[in-house]
C-alpha cells in the first residue's frame, strides 16, 4: 500500500512539473512591413521567428530571419520587457525593442541597432528607429499594428 501511495505521489509530481515547464513551439513566417518615421524607408519584407516560447518563465528563444540575407540564430525576448537580444557566441547584441502578443502572434520591432539598420536600409543609423510590423501588407497596417501592440495592457483590479 505504501509503495502504491509513493507511486501515485511520484506521478502527481511528474505531471505538475511537466505542466509548469511547458514550452510552445512558435513558428511565425509572415509578410511584414518595414518603415521609418521620416518615410525614407518603407517596403514589404519577409520575417521569420522560429523557436520555443517558455510559458513558465515568459520568454522566447529561437531564430530571427529577415528576408533571405539576415539571420540571427539565437534571439531572446520576454513580452513586457520588450528588449530583443541576439547572441553571437558569448557576444550579446541589443537589436531594439519588440512588442509581441503571444495569442495572435503579432509583433512589432523597433530596430535601434546600427548594424542591422544599415543592413536593412543601406543608410547610416542616426537615432532614427526602423520599425517592422507583422503581419502587415501596407504602411497603414504597419503603423496601426505598432500603435496597437504598444498600448498598455489593462489588468482587472482584484
């Protein structure tokens, strides 16, 4: 009887542990729209975010690809904290801010990294954020997505 109780208790612990450390596979491959506030750059692009979202610790870890030529094999972000961080070995690279809705899988990136800015625009970065919103097919949709995702989330009073 005692061994049966231990077996049941062990199964409960395993089930609870498995449900607490749940990770969801996240695969976003969408048409996005890139623009700058001064309207010097605006175009449709393809963006991929592929990896895993850790529900327990509320963060994403995976790959970021932009068009066919730009790839960051390891990126991390946590919704609400909004920093998009890439790693190249031990080197930590801040790419900019990300606003992400896990339920809809919509996102907007506000790129402030000079190298990534140059790779996308072929212009020198001069403190002018480059914004990529997804999904979006036009400048108007991209601006609206950016505005919507940046709205503060209202939580009910307890």
